[in-house]
């Protein structure tokens, strides 16, 4: 509520008073008139209860005595009241003209004020309901008379009555369905009065069809197919269902419905057939356009057949099967496998195994051995079973039973005859392919198995065996399943043959009275080991052999003594096992005994050492029982028999070694021959010298590094050996610091790494010496602790770390400077009897290259004063 329209209250308190009066009259609007408003125009709302108040004087004040006239006439009539000077008009449009101004005067003792008043009437706008297509332009005019007194227009609309425009003509381009609804036009005049009118806008649009899901839609064969399609459209559309562009109509199997309440259409197709899969379309059409949705309907059918059925492994009672499941699963998941199998001859009922998984392998069990089966694999899904994939396979045969040996006997000395019989059940066991005989020597090695390839064989001769030997024999049958169990073992022995004659029998006369026999064993022992040999002899022409000698089986030579010279003998040698063998007979003649023949050439001496020599000589001819080897020192006389030593050598040998000789000595040796007629003259002598014995000498004990060392190679007993060579270890190189000077090995500056064994060699003789070099000892210098006062005696001591006095001690100051005059050296000590400050410094002890230092500090005596 406004207290003043065109005037201004001078005093706020007065305004409050008269405004309060106006409120007491329940005015919707108040117009305050002052002297400054003389002849001004006022425009009350024709329909608004309005109070008029005249304010006089300064400050402006209302007067309860105020009188009101209109056009010079007193104001009166329905809806007009003057209350304590306030003019109250219920309906200004009934009192004042709406087409022109009328003079209104207020008079009081304080004065008179005249103004002009015209009532303003607002007419409701004229708007109409409208229908428009989506994306078109909507235009609505807020109707009624236009007037300069109307100050504004505004529109409200969707959503939720929000303001959408502030113009008289509402224009919405590309209107959308969301903008449909009630639109209201509001008109406001200059006094703020407002009036409105509403219209409903309907937006028509092409049907929107919800996508059919899921796609593809799976439906089992023979079942009812139900598809529902939802839409959103204004106005309500019509519907058409199609399959693969063919329109579907209602019939005894097909039903199409359209439900406008649920905005959907449903297609029902009973007893779905295999060929009724495809693309199904629902088409909705109204006057604006059409909308469509499609779905692929897949008819679920039994799966395709499996493939690649095979037996991957088998036994007498099982088949391991594998196959490949079909790629076409019937448009729904596989649910299991069914395996059907039956004996091929139909003797058994059809067996079936249902597997609830879809693995591509399975095992059939409890089958009959050696039997053909027809096997089929069928794959299932929720709709049914596939066509079968089939194979025919046979289970494995059982192994043959063990044969029974009916006879095992000796065929001859190297063969056994084996006979057997083997049972066969043709219902479970495949025919025999072959047999295998296993033979072992009793107490000996196993022999290779003997295969018998004849499947019908019942006997076999085992040849190539050892004579007189016991064998264990067993036999097994083989068929396609493999080798069956072996029979029980049987044992038999081959026949024994007499040993064959000893081989390579040679008889030679050693002397005129001795025959020597040599031989090798018989080629064939007859099946038993040779126990011994029998050697007997007779003169040619004699009827009987002499008593035989029994010789050990290990012997390969023997002698027959007591023979006559120049006589021919028949020598018989026979091998004996458990029976007597076939003898070997050789003829030999003893030579006549002649004079022993002397060696005309001196023997040869070689392989000479410090204590031995080897002699060899030529065959002198004639009969030689022994060779007599004679030797002595060269300085002795052959006639001095005490100085001559002898050796007897068998007459069949022309070489011997003389041992136990003296080193570095000269000997002579000669040889006589001896037979039954005595000794021959000696051969010319051979002279030879034994090698000298050498020895290496060197330092005793451990040598300190840097201390010169000499190793000397000498002949034992004195002298220098010839052709001396030195090496380290067995034959290693000498270290770089070692030099050879004749028979000496010199180390000028030996170090610990030079330690080892050093060997001297002279003409094949060697001697060694072990050299041990130790590192130089670590030395240390000790002295007084702290600072020494001048004049106080000081001793520095050089010691070996760990104890001991170093050798060859030297002292110096600094690096190598001279010692001060007051310092004296006493062995390993440096002594200062009267040290002075100028003696301060570093003092060094040196011993064989090792050094150690000590810093000595001398301070002056303090200066005193009395």
C-alpha cells in the first residue's frame, strides 16, 4: 500500500498519522494531494479501493473538515465515503470517467486544492489454446486493447511456471516437446496493477520407439515368441509389425496389440518355427511422422554334430575319447554330452553316458577286452540333442597267458631242445604274433633273448651254447597287446666234449739233456675248465710212454730232463677237464754235446747308472746251458780271483744287468759260455765307468730375504760334475733373480717367493735342495715418552717387532742426514749423553733395507732469576 502518489509528505510523523487513517478505511491504494499538486493529473485504478487525502499548510497537515466536490458538485453515491476528511472510493471506475479527466476539489478552512482524476481500467488479455509440431515456431499474442497506461507484459510457462518472456508477443523457435504446457500472459499498468490470462500449448512429435532388447533375442524352437515395443508420441500413432520387411497380420498363430494406456504394442507368435528367425520391426506412425525399432530374433535349435571323434588311448576295458564340439551351438549354450556305445555284433544293449559338462574328452570304462564297439557322441543344449558323430573301435587284447614247458633236453654239446604249449582264449585275447625265449647260464651271465617269429611255433632249438653248461630256460608269448608273462623256469645241461689238443706246442732242446716244452690252451675246452695237463715222452721206437708229468692248468711251459744227447723223442701233451682230451704230439731231437763256443766279440755296455750297467751279447752258437758273466774294477787283475765277481745267466738269454756297482768307478766285464763239457774261453772285455753320485749343498736353516745364497752341486767324494743343469721343482724355470755359475746357483737378493726345491742334473743323475727364504723382520724404534729436557740423557733403541735385535743396524737423522756430534751408536742403540734443543728431529734406524723412525723433541732448560 502506497501513502502518497504524486506529492511528498513534509513531516514523517504527519504522514504516519494520515496513512494510519487511510489504512483504517481498508484502502488498497492512497493518493496524497498537496498544494504543489494543483491542477495535476491522477490515475487511480478503476477497480482498486482508493483513499484520497488533502494535506494543507507547512508542514502539510490533513484537516478533518475537508469537503470534496467533483466537477463542482458534491461527491455522493454508492461506494463514496468521506471519513474525517479522507475521501474513500470503493470503485474508482464508477466514480471517475475512464475516457477523460474530471476536476476533483478538496476544501477546508486551511485552503482549497484542485486536481484532475481519470480512472484507469485493465482489460484481461485474450489468448487461445494452440497446437504446434515439434521443431516448428510457436507465436502467441497477449490480446486486448493497447494503451499507453500499460507499462509491461510478461509470460510464464513450462517448466513449473518460470518466466519465459517479457514481451506482448511470445515467440519460441524450434519448440520441443518439453516446452508443451500452460503459458500465462501478465499485463501491468503504470500504477503496478496486473491482470493475466492462460493458454495450453500442445506440441505434437514423431513417435519415439524404445529400442527392443536384448538383441539378438533368443527363443527356443516351438515355443511362443513375445515381443513388446514401447513408444512415446503425440498424437497417438498406429502400429505395424514386420519380419524381414514382411508385414505380420493377425492369424491363428500371430497376434498384434496396441495399448495406449501403457504406450506399447505386443507381438505374439505361437509355436515358433526354425525359419521364423530374422529381423523383427515395430513401426509406429502418426500425422507428424513415424518411429521404428528392430530386434534380431534367433531361433534356438539343437546344436550341430560334433566332429573329429577319435580314441586317444585304450586298454582292455577302457576307451579314452576326444572330439571337437560343434561351432554351431544351436544359438544357445551347450549343456552336455551324451555318449552311446554298443558292441558291434549287437550282443549287448546300447549303453549311454550323459555328461553334464561340455568338455571334449571322456573315458568309457568296464568294456570287454578284444571287442569292437560302435560309439556315438551327441551334443545337447536346452532345445535338444545334435545328430551323432560315430566311430567303430576295438578294445585292446589281453596279454597271452604264460606257456607251459613240456620238454627241455640236450640236443648236443652246444644246443638244447625246448618244447611248450600255450592256452589261448580268442574271445579276450588276440592271436599270438611271436614268442620270446629267455636263457641264462646257471651261475653265469644272462644270454641275449631268443625271438621266435613263427606265431604257431611250439618248439625251438637253442644253439650256440657252451658245452657242459647248465642253463635255465623260460618262454613267453607275444600278441598285439605285448609280451605276456614268462613260463616257469626249467633247467638243463649241455653235453660235455673232450678238450681239443693244446695249441702252439713247441719243443726245443735247452741242452743235450733237457727239452723245453711251451704251449697255449686248447681252442675248445669241451665245456669244462681245464683241470691240468699231462706231459709224457718216449724215445722214438719205444712202445710205451714214460710216466706222465701232471702240470697245473695255469702253466704254459715245462721241461723234460734226463734225456740222452743226439736222441729223437716223441713228446705228448694232453689237456684234462673231467675227461681226457685229445693229445698234441711233437717230435724233438737233443743235440750232441760239443765244446762250448767262446764269444768272439766283447759284450756291449749300456744304460749305465751310478750303481748298475746292462750287458748284451751275440749268440756264440753251440749248446749253451749258461753264460758266466765276470766283472771287476779295472785296476784289479783278472788273475786275482778274489777281485773277480761272477753271475750265471740262463743259456736262453743274451742280456743281463750287473747291480751294486760303485759310483764314479771304472769296470771291465767279460762272458764265458758253459755246457755239460765245461766253460769256454772268456770273451774280449768291455770297459765302462759308472756315473758319479752328485749332491747339492746350501745354507743351513732358513735364509733371511736379501741375504745372498749360493747352492753348490758337487760329486760325492769330491769333484765337479760335468754338464751341470739347474731347474726349480721337477723341471721348472729358475726365478729371474737366480744366476748359474758352473756348478753353482747364486741368489744375490733372494726373496720369500724364491723359496722352493732346486735340482742339479748331471748326465742323468740328479740331486735336490730345499731353499727357504723368510721375509725381513719388521723393526721398531722406541724412546722416551713426551718432551725431553736439555741435558737429560736419552737412548733410542732399534728392535725387531716381537722380540730380538736386528742385524746391520744403521742410524741417521732425517731421511739420510748425518747424526749430530753429541750422538753415539752402540749396536742397536743411539745414545744422547747431553742432548740440546738443536738435536730435536726425526731419527731413523735401518736394518737390511727395513726402516723405522722416532721423533725426538728436546726443550731448553728454563731460565731462572734470583
